[in-house]
């Protein structure tokens, strides 16, 4: 078993749960990745982001960390690369600056969207469109887990290329392989 398969199995063991779950997409699923279980484990999160470095495009200006799961991932990636972070809210806050995106000026900048788990790609599409309306360039997104539920295809229709560290099938296969 490779180190990468061991990491996939560790993510599965830390975060995979069975039950009945309403997903952000509105679909009901009998399986769920409780991303906060792998994001709150600093050793596991560091290993995940070490591996995500290989997914980074050569040409981008800053990370766009989607609220809330993208924030710890983007923070570690920023620390490891020296790139700045834009923190992207689901909706503009209703006080203070009333911004939906906090951080450096991003007008005309190429932002790499960071997400934890992608199902339908819906939040990435919403956030990318909001950022594009205010002058950002969005061409790519990366995530830890692609649930293989149409997100990659939906994002492609919006001219956003999705790269994932793990596909759902690979994580399950790695966990099964570890059990044998």
C-alpha cells in the first residue's frame, strides 16, 4: 500500500460516517464525509495539504478559501507557498465593511478556489460568480474530496476546472485495501 493510499484510508477512517444526511445540494445521502474530522486533526490536515501542493497551478495570484471548510486548507497551503488568501463568505456580512470576500484586493487577480468536499459544485459556482462580478478571474478550484456526484461536470460548464486530491471511489478502495 502506498503512502498516498494510506493517507486516503486515514481520511476515510477519520471522516466517513453512515446515516441519513441532507447534503448542500439538497440530495439525501446515506454516507457523509464529516470534513471537520480531518480538518481538525492537524497532523492529517498537514499531510493532506502537503499532497495538495502538487495540484496547484503554476499561475495564480491568491487562494480563495470558501467558508467554512476551505479556510483551514487554504491557510495551510498559504503558509506552505507564501501566497495570500481571500476569505470568501457565503453571503456578505451585514455589518462593518459588509463584504462577502475579506482579504487583499482581488480585482483582476487570478484566484484559486479552495474547497474541502465537492458534491454538486453549487457553492463553488455561486462564490465564483460573485467573485467574477467584482473583477476576479476564476479558472480553477481544488478540493480534498470529489464525491463524484456531478460537481466536476457542473463546474466545467462554468469554465472552472476542478482538481481533487481524492475521488470518493479511491478513498473507499484505499480503506478497504487497508482492512485486508
